[in-house]
C-alpha cells in the first residue's frame, strides 16, 4: 500500500480499535509495521472524519487482532524508544499519565502552538534523508557554513555570505531550519490554511525562493559542496496544511520544491559533524535561558536556531574536566522587523556560523555577527 491510496476496510477497523488507547504517532508506527504507510497527517485527518476524539485513557488496545497485528502493537507500545507512554504530545494538547488500580489516567493541559508538532515519522522514499553522523574528511579538516532562520524572502542581503562562501570553500552548507518562511502556509496570516481558495499558489513562491537563495548559494559553493537542509517548523507548515487540504500531498512539501539540496534532516531530528551537533531548536519549549535548557537536554556540543538570538551556555563535569560542552543559539538572517513583529522590541541578531572539524571530531567554530549587512571574517570585510 502506498500513500494516497483509498483506505482499506481493515485499516479503518484497526484505527477504530487503536484510537481510544494510542497516540497518533504510535498508530503510524503500528501501521508501518503492517505495511500501511500512512502519515501522521493522514491518520489524524481520517480520525477526524470518523469522529474520533483524542484518547482519554491510555492502555492496551483490545479487539479481534491477527497474530501479526498483535505482535506489531506489542512491539510499538512496549518499545523503550517509544516516548509516548510517558509524555505525549497529542495534537494541540499535552498529556502525562499516572498508573492507578483503575488503569492509566491521563492529565491533559494545553500547550503553546510551536510545541505541538510531533517529530516527522514518515519519510518519503524519493528524498535523501540523513540523521546522525555526517562524513568527515579522513585527512585534513572538514569546513562548513551554517545558516538558519533566513526566512526567505524576508531575509537580509546574503551577498556578503555568498562571497565568503566562495572564498572559504566549505565542504558542507548546513541549512539548519526555517530557511524559507513558507508564506503560502503562514500561521500568522488571518486566514488559516483551511480554505483552499484563499491560499496563494505555492509553486511560484518556492520558485522565488530558489531564485533568491538556493541557486545563488549553490553557485557560490560549487557542486562539490554538499547542502544539508533541516526541516524547521516553518518548512513543516506545508505538511500541516496538507492535513487540512489532502490534495496538496506530494506537491506542497518543501523537499519537492526547493533546488540544490543534497540531503534533508527530518523535522525535529539531529545530525552531527564529529562532536558538534545541529538541530533547528524548536525541540524544547524555550524561554529566556534556552541555551541552558538545550545543553541540559542534549549534554552535547549543540548549535541551533529558531530563537533568532545569540546565546551560549557552557558546562563541564566535576567528575571529568574534559567532559565539557557548549550550546549556542546562532542568530538569524531575517530582517529585524517583518510584518508580524509590528515594531515590537526583540532580541534578534543577524549572524551565521562557520567552522572546522578535525578527523577526530574536535572542532573550532565562529558565529559571525552582521551589522548593516556588513561583517568581517577571516580578516576580510564582506558587504551585502
């Protein structure tokens, strides 16, 4: 069974049996083990059409399951890698459970909008995905340039960065999420993407982004430089819109529209160069001291975006002084006053990061602050 095919009778029966007791992402995994490749959005959409509510009591699903179905259910619900038995994100609510003599009771509270999205679980086969370690050079250092939160076409001039890239000759360009603003599916708009007639045509918008950013960056870096693109929350807006308008599936996803990207990192996932890890940043709730939270969450050298500011926190272990890590928020390349900010004060900082990683995984990296489209890097001044 492939995406887009009509639901079979057995799929509907399974969803009916699983939905009262399972989180949607658990159902995605169970379906996948049984050969039903349904996305999180497709299962949520089908559940709404069938009138299902969010589960109010977690537990073991009961019903007439085949041996294969029972095995798949057991593997998913008892897996140590399954976080949803302990702390669940259910659509627009957060739920935690406690065990009692009467079963498992779920406490439900509302959460902020930017914390409700589940990790991306369905990965189309026509896209090159990467998580974990990115290959390093065996001899010599690996060079990279990191950009995040560009929010094309609401970005500052990147001409200076293009010139720097031409001089620096990186092995990797790391696009660490929210590179495109994804205006056709903007949740700041007054009309949510639930009414198709009010949606702008996505393809011309993506073509504009290719012309303004992706193609010039490819020309500056050359074909030997690999471009790796994290799916940030803005890129994921396309997928959220598809939940309301299923006709967009296969057409609106950013990976089907943006040029010169060699590999994609799934939504809310991590990839690393040696001992340096990268994530978009919306994986935590944030707040004033988000770099502290990020380091406590990962306990690794982590570089991230999403918050648009520059903030760093470091920590060493009292047991092993060499066990020390830093977490850094790496600024943004978006203009300081896009429409939705309405001239409000904020702590944004225009910046990008470049660095070197040795074959043993150790690294040196620098976050470069941009002022009035100008910056100095490696002793040379660059202008936008």
